C-alpha cells in the first residue's frame, strides 16, 4: 500500500529552496518505495493535504525568533479541521536559523503538541548560522528517514 508524505516547506530564498529540495531528494530516494511525496508551500497546503498524509515534514525559516508567517498561516488554517482526525501523525521539522532557532523550534512544537502529532526525530533539525552545504545532507537524511520509516511501517 502506498503512503503519502506531505512536505510543507517555506522557501523565501534560494538557500531555503535548496534545503527543501534536499528533503524531497531524500524522501524520493530509489532506496525507498511505496511513498507518494507531495510538496507544498505553507500557503498552498491545506487541511485536505494533511488529512491525506501518513507523515509530514515541516520546513521554516527563523523569523524574529519565531516560525515564518507562512507556516503560522498554514497551522491557523489546518489546526481545527485536523485536530481530532490526525492525532499521532508522524512529523519531522527542519529550521533554517540565522541565529539559534530555539524560539522557532519552541513555537512550532507548541502548536504540534496541541495537534498531538508524533516526532520521528529526537530533536528538530536546526540549520544554524551561516549557510553550510552540510545542511543539505542533513535535510536529505531527514527526508530519507521519514520515507523509509513510513515504508517500513515504523511511523
């Protein structure tokens, strides 16, 4: 049975687009099968996308110590339609942070705690400081982790 992985990534810059594409690359690895990957911006994604998802990866920038307004808008629109129906949804997070990203992580995780989603990573992936190409590998690994976990039935 195919499973659906929703990737909701805010990409306001070329670097954040590269990171989102790295997540997609990992999720669509030839080593994983049976996973349908749907990629949306936070403004495009809607409650129906989440309701169809077997897993979700969220990507945001750090904006003034908070998540992007785009991701907050996404949560505002999907929260109540998905609240009772998607409890336990496996999720992963990556954050592109110019500073430390802890406020952004806390803000996203506060909303996700309310949704009762289940983390697939021990801690959010925070790509801190100046841009480094290693961020791409970390994001690719996150995409692969989620897709392989869904394929194996772990998540």
